[in-house]
């Protein structure tokens, strides 16, 4: 089903730009609207990658860090540091 809907969905994203990259150093992001909502709905289910991404983006927000691809290294590390 996902593969079937992927192409039509991708077409709806044309000519649009959605990114929190500009929001990260300056203020509130939409993180809670996306990952936060997912984690809330998941309740106590194990979603380690989503929880890591959420914690990482919160850290970047809190510390006013600039968006950088190196943050992805933390997510792919075998033992990701506490964020």
C-alpha cells in the first residue's frame, strides 16, 4: 500500500519546501507536531530511532546549535550518546 501511495504523495510535495532547518537556531520548531505527536500516540511502545531524533533535535534547539549533517552521525553510532 505504501509503495502504491508513494508516487501520488510525492507529487503533492512538488514546489513546496518543508524544513525546520531555519527554525533550529532561532526558536520553536514543529517537532512536537510531528515526532512529538507520534511519540505521544505510541505511548510506551519502543520507538528508539524516533526517540533519539526527538531528543537530538531538542538538544539542538536548547543549545542553539546550527543544523549540520554531523548530527546524523550521533544517530547512526552504535551507542548513541545521551542527548
